[in-house]
């Protein structure tokens, strides 16, 4: 995918999107320690799609803003959902949506899009 994007065949990159959704609602479904730590999805998961977005855009992240939260009904003690928007150094915009409490369509490890 990186080669296609960098080739210019599709034009210039404007916007990239990463999404991760996994059903880790049951305590321990993603390893018990991740249900105990703060910022679990950011620390244990989102760092990888962030790196993927950086690699695909061809530039480091210049600015980032976003939110992370933990639903009241969650089995996590820390934040397990997040939404971030980024501006890369080359002007490409990127968005990342992550959920460790996804009950709908899954995009878990090795199935992200």
C-alpha cells in the first residue's frame, strides 16, 4: 500500500484513516493487566496504527488532538476507547478511531483497516 501511495498513481495523499475495534468487554479478554492499567488502548494498541499512519503518509506527526475515555459499564479501569486527529508534517491529515469495547463490526489485530 505504501508503494502505491508514494508512486503518485492515485494522486496526492489528502487524508488517512485508521480504525481498530475489538470486543474486549469481558475482563481479561485482552490480558488482565490491560484491564488494570491507565490508557490501555493508547499504550498497548494505538501506538501501532499511529506508526502505520506515519509510515503511509511519509511524514511524522506534527500536531495531534483527541480524546480517550472509558464507558461507565466497561470492565477496564482505565481508558479503552479513543479518537485522535493528526496533521502530519507534509500536510496530510489522519484520523484514528480505537475501541476495546466494540460490540459491533470487529477490526481487531491483523484485520485493521
